[in-house]
C-alpha cells in the first residue's frame, strides 16, 4: 500500500489581527516549525488517526466522518476528521486511511498548530490520491482546510492560517486581502537586515473552538457592527462610518479593524523602504489597538510587549488572535537574548511562569516529503 508524508508549517502574523474574518488585510509568514502527517492507504473502510501529541488512537469508519459523527470524537481528532469530511464533500474519493501525525509546534500558542495539522493532512491525503497540488490548486485546498476548522471543528476562524501555511515562500510574507482573498508575496528580508522576530509564548493557551471564547465574542460583535452599517463585513466600512455606530463597543471594535488594515498597508510600505524602525512603531501601535479597542490582550501579553520594547525591540505586539498565546518582538539579532532575558526577569518579578521563546524568520510553505 502506498504512503505519503507531507509537512505544513505554523505561522506568525507579522501584523493584521482580527482582520481576516472582517474582510481586511493581514501579513503573516510561515515559520520553520510545523506538523508532519504520514498518510497510508488501508485495504478497508477504516480511518485510524494517531498523533504523537496524544496517547489515544482514534479509529472509525469512513461513514463516521459526518457532522453527527464528530460528537463522539475527541476534540483534536475533529481537526483531522474535518479535513476528510470536507474533502469527501468536495468529491474526493477517500480510501480507508492510517494517519500518523507529528508536530514540533506548540499547540494553542497562537502559532497556528491547528492549520498546520489540517494542511499537512490535506496535502498528504491529496497527494496520496494524485490530486493536483500545484500552487494554483493550493488556494482551494486552503479553503477546504479552513472550512473544516469552521464548519466541523466549530472554530469561527477566518482563513489566514491555512493560506499562509500552504502558500508561503521563504523570506517573504503573504499579504492577504480578505475583501477578495487576493494574495501577494511580499519580500521580508529580516535576515539581511540583521533582524529576527522573537516569539514569546506566554503559556496561556487560547481555545478558539470554544463558543464562549473572547475570539467568538469579538466575531459576533463585529458582525453586529457590520449589520448596523448594513455591510456584509466590517472591513468594508470607511472611517467616516464609525460615527454611525452608537454603541461604544461596536465603535471600538470597528476602529481596530479599520486601523489595523491601514497599519498592514503602512507596514508593507515601510518594509519596501527598508525602514525597520517604522515597522517596529507600527507593530507597537497594533498592540495598543488590540489591547484597547479590541480588548484581546492579557496582562502577560502586555508585559511581554512592554518589556521587549524597553529592552531594545523595535516594536512588539500580540500575535494570532490574543486572549493568551504569544507575543512577537522585532529585534536586532544580537539583542534577541537580552530581550528574552528581560522578559523572563519581568515575568518572574510578577510571579508569572517564564514564557517559552523562539526566534523565527520567514520560511517555506507546506510541501510533500519530510522537511530537511
Ligand atoms: P493554535 O492554532 O494557535 O495552535 P488552536 O486552538 O487553533 O491554537 O488549535 C489548537 C488545537 O489543535 C489543539 O487543542 C488540538 O486540538 C489541535 N492540534 C494541534 N496540533 C496538534 C497535533 N500535533 N496533534 C493533535 N492535535 C493537534
Ligand atoms: Mg489555530
């Protein structure tokens, strides 16, 4: 029986948070860490899923991969089953499968382990079935994975993570305009500029699939504000429209969404000009907006961001949705250790557990085969 291994990376979002589901702009890039899935065809109608992250092995039948069937599955299995469910719904003729999953991404840290999992499963299974997987076919594949996360897992996420995991290029960020889902690879020569992005995982995992989560609440608030403005999505509003929102919460959320998309555009301009100080300033402004207008930060994220800037980062912000997870700081490579130590010291002084740090640069998107 044939078998295929595929790797899909996690990502950091340089800037543009909570803009995807609002039809705005974002600028993520893939990182070198990610998830590997090996898919092997079985001779029967069973699906067996094992992840090295969990002790349990899930076994079911292809016929169990329904919306009703998901109720009996452990939460993590739904990310995998959701991809198979969406693929079957879109006409893939699936055989019975053994799927083995291995990842070096922290889960729930805002580095998109969920999309890395979905995309590695989709790529491995798609490749096993000889489906077209050239770059032109990757956008529909990302949409399939995103649909799995939204409709099967029930996490109301916007689709950024799957696009960047499947389509990223090394040393580039991916500018995504969710008004029309158009994509543009933007050079992001951090390495040449002597910079790295320091990611600090505060250790408070967010759960985006939880209907009561802050993330889901923000989505509901944005939809409500868009409805007041009679727009399909809030990102389509103009700055003038803000005054038409009587509700203070709606107005604040809208202000973040509109200003964040403008900051993404400003970041692209500043990167093209090699003005990294300006990029840092914009990142910090994004954090202020996410903390204030969007109320998506936590005391630990605020502490990591403020300390990073005091210790020599050009700018810093929470990344990947907030409500826990990670901060990012744009740091001259030689300052990375000092910034990291300063964050650890500040956390210890506040009685918080030291974050887990890593430095990242823009890496390659998903690929069939094992990462080298
Ligand atoms: P993030 O995508 O930021 O890491 P999410 O809450 O979106 O956080 O997704 C995390 C969830 O994805 C985990 O709780 C788990 O259910 C699932 N997941 C991620 N990686 C793996 C893995 N290697 N094996 C099994 N499940 C995983
Ligand atoms: Mg996720």
